[in-house]
């Protein structure tokens, strides 16, 4: 291989290594929509570093429209007015991110890194409509933004960009220039949006992945949103990205959480280091402050439902990105995020669904000699269950601990009895 090919291979391997476990962090979307400010990002970063970094939460992501000086609060403005540089690349709006006046996100990224955290940004696929209208030139090319635009391939829900025609001269150069700038700013993770609605935007995903590799900085690539995503795309997803969403946006509604069971059951057996199916953010804590869905509120999920969500995400080895405003997080929700025995599931292997019968769902995971089993009750009323260890594939185990409470459960005649609230879960570790 040439020196360039070797360098690209090394960057791709480093990207996978940065996501050897499902990434964990905070994202601004659920609480601030497209209007988050620098002060709000830093407040959440400081809380993350103090309270959650010790158990592995280490990434702060600025979500959509950080380039808009006046983003919509309830929805997107019909006409996008992004802050751009002379090459048609989005820049942080300085009225919302004052430190951007000194050079993009570099100063904010430095402050996040100083806390021991990683810094991520959201990015829409495509080229800004405004860059097309202004016929701005493309860095590293003789082409202009209008010459690479594909106005027939646009996002159905966001007006900011138009698609990029990758057969056009200058198209790859445009994405190369955008990724180079993100790398210069010190970005560690890119949440790339509008690429997984059918039909999947394979050409643009591949172009952006190539552009990341060309920077020399191992920026993790996360793909969104994942509507109707088929496992037939697995090879493409693994070869280009480290995370990919398997659903549309998840909000604090039990029916939406319940629907994730069937999706994770399909994807969990395919999980592997550096390539993670993502069940979406955790809509917990205080959300909706300026979000596009619902009003300012504490999550409408009951505590039992929140515990079920965390159990499923952890045993399914989904990335964990908290969506609430962290400084206002209730103590009982914070406890769900910081239980090291539960978070240990993210390092398991072989996680899978082993029982689905009506409202009863049981999952299994292992790591070496450790056995975990999650028992979920999806019914609308409380229940009591007797769970036989043989049905869990653990007939050789004699010690059972429920990890949310930390309490041992007595084994009688090869079974344990447990009470489950409506929409609840217990998480069992079975030892010899």
C-alpha cells in the first residue's frame, strides 16, 4: 500500500478504537432543540465531568443548527440563514457561541477537552442552500457550491441543505474541506443527519467517511436517524461509521420505548466493538426547554419505565446519550445513569433476546463467567413472576443479585421470585 493508503487505514482503525465500547455522553437536542447556546453547553459539560465522567460518560454533542443565528424554537424556520465562511462551510453563530469569534468551535472544544471530555457536533448532509445561492467557491477545487448541488435530493423535514451530487467535480473536495475544518476545531464525534431514511444516502455517507479519514483525525461518525433501517445495510454501516441509529427520534412516550424492543432484538446480536446500532438518546430528566416536541417538562416516563429503558439500552449495548438538561436532573434519574454494575453490561458480549411471550421479555448477556439476565414486564399492571434458572440458561448458578437494588434474591427449587411494576424490569447477575 502507498503511504496515503496506510495513513487512511490507520485513521479508520483509530476511529473504531475510539468506539471500542458504546459511546456515552450528553446531547443538546432533547432539551434545547436547535437553539442551544455556548453557556448551556458548558453548564452541561461541567456537570457531566463532575458527576458522570467517573463512570464513563465522556462526550458532549452540540446538536443541529449551531450555525443559525435565529433558529426556530418550535420548528425550523422556512428559510435557513446560516453563518458560513467564504468556502460555503457552516460556522458557529457568534451570537449564540461568543467564543466562535476567535475561530469556529476551537475555543469551545478546548474548554470541553480541558474537562477531560470529548467534543461532538451535529451536521446535516449536503451543501447549504445559501452557499448554493451565493455561488460560493469550494476550497481545493475550481468548482462552486452550485455545481455540486442536487436539488432533487433534499431533506424532507429540514430546509438547511440540498444534497451533493458525488459525480460532480468538486463534490468530494467540498466534503473534504468541511471535515478538515471540523478536525482543525478539535471535533471528536460527528452526528451526521438525514442519511438513513430510505433510501439510504450511501454515496454521501461514503464520501464523508473518506473525508474524515483524509483529515488524519479519528473522528467518530454517528449516522441518523434510522427510520425503517434494514440489517441488509450492515456491511456499508460497519465500513463507514461507528454508530448508526435504528429508529426515528425517541421521545418520552412508553409506546415508543416499547417499540425499541423489537428493533434492538434484531440488531443486538450484530453489535461489535467500533460498530454499534444506536437506539437513540435517553429522553430523561428535564427536557423540552426549547425542544421541537412538547413543552418544558421532566420526562413523562415513570421511574419504572426509565429503569426499563436503561436496562434495555445497556443489555442491548446501545450508545448512551442523555438528552436532558443535566444540572436539573432528579436524583433518582441520576442514580440510573451512574450504577456501575448496570453500565458494565456495555462491555458484555453475546447479548440477545431469549424469551418473548406476551408481555414477558427476557434478555441474556455474558462476559467470561459472568451471566446477566434482564426480565422485562411490558404489561400495564403490576405482576409477580417466578423465573426458573434453567429457562435463563443458568441452571448451574446458585447466587442471584438484582443489580438495580443491589439485593440478593433467594434461589428456591431452581427459581427466583420477583415482583415487577407495570412496564418494569429487573436486572439479574447470576454467579456460581
